[in-house]
C-alpha cells in the first residue's frame, strides 16, 4: 500500500475503513476497506479529517478482492443462466437460483478450492431442491488483495466444470401400489395414500392412480406393470418392507426383473427402503419400496431420496450409503428440514 493525498485519490482502493463521527448522530464506517474511491467521495473523506489515505498500490500479478471474487463466481457457476449473482461488495459475491431445481455440488472440487487458502466458497446443502431466488452460495477472498497465481491454482483445482449446477425437475406421473392384506380387505384404513399425496404435492407431480393388492406377489407385480403401462414415470410401492414372512413387497419388485440398487439404507427413519430401476420400452422407471415409517414419521428416507428421483438422477448404492453421515433424524419439536443435519 502507499500513502497519497485525498484530493488525488479518485479511482484508488482504500486499504482500511474510514470512520465518520457526527456527535449525537452517527459513529461508524462511512467507507470500508476495499472501497473504490469516487470523485464525489473526496469531500466526505475530507470532512472526516482524512487529508491523506493509504490506498492499494496496483501491482502486476496481484488482484483486488472484487476481481478475485469474480473468478470464484466463475468457478462456481460458469456462464450458466440457471443462477443469478450479485455485484461484488467488499469482495463478496452472492449466488442465487434463477429457477427451481435440484442443486448439485461437485463436493471434491469445492473442497479443493477451499483448500487453496486465502479464499472461500460457502454453500447450502446439495442434493435438495431450491426455489427461484434462494441464496445457494457466496464467495470471497480473505485478504484485500491476492496473487493472480493463487487464483489460477483455484481454477485448476476446480476443473473444467462449474462447482454448482441446477437440475430441472420436470412434471412426473406417479403410480402408487399399496400392499398389505389388512388394507386390501378393508380391516384398516389406508394411511399411506394420503401421506404420499401430500408429500408429492410439494413437487410438480400427478398421482395417476393407487392400486391395492394385498400381499400376493403376482398381484403386486401386475399392479407395478399396470402403472407403467398407464404412463407412470415412477412407481411407489408402500407397505410390507420388513422381514416378516407375510411382507412380499421386496420379492415382488425383484420379480418384475428390476435392477435392485439397494434394499436397506443408513437412514433413520427408513432403514428398510428399497430402490430399483425397471426397463420398459426404452424407458427407465424408478421403483421405490417404502417402509412403514413413511406413514407416521415427519421426515424419513423418502424425503431425502424423492427430489433426486424426480430430477431424473439414476442413483447408485454409493449415493445411498453416503447418507450415513447426517442420516439420523432427531425428530426435533420444530422441524427445519431440509435446513438441518438430516437434510444432508
């Protein structure tokens, strides 16, 4: 930094905050570190008793914090029109979703950039839907200035693709199969259907139908196939996921010829969750077997997996297993899902 006369400071960058004191009215920073001084700022600076200022001295290979924040923004979203971003303010840029979608984060790339040092990118949890206007990330460097070489390293660490992307969540038709002889015979009232319809109403979905099958494997297989034949994009099979000999749902899903991704998940409530994919006429149909907890628990495995299925992701066992960290719902009195540990 260098010391210059305030009257000559237009266009330079402050290296420190400037405090203004008006007795009985105000005491606080009138200009913050990093502010680019304008001609109209000079009388204000002089009124604060600042006839000389320390300003940033532009050097080859050294970037101002606002320039560096712009590079971090490009690392985050590239030229994607699915996001909006603010102008730099004190070296910080905020990034918001320009539309509703499922937020995806290249976590390894994010960690590599944050490990470079003297810079940061902070974000909300990935793999969850965000709405238009939601803040999803913010970037800044820590010092006022930073070496171009270090920013170049951050770009290399991030790789060729943006750290953040937003998957669209198009309209989906959902078929529901409700198993259990006690429901099919009318001995108890169906509790799954209303819960599923309420949860699905949070998204752009239509329930194309609900079929009650009892516990007969052939009937369950037939119901799944009927939903697919009627144009369902996703089939949800509710009830009967335990190891009880009368619970036939997992066997029935397997009997369709579906590829079973996982039967079991490191998530509570919802450990008995099943995910499979069924190929029919050039279409890939996700089939989910839901445990009984979905009927009564506020948030379960279903809330974690559903948005990703709706966005068209083809999940693997590894995608499910990673939920072990953050996969325990504490059943808080006031639910803050998805902004909670369970919402990872």
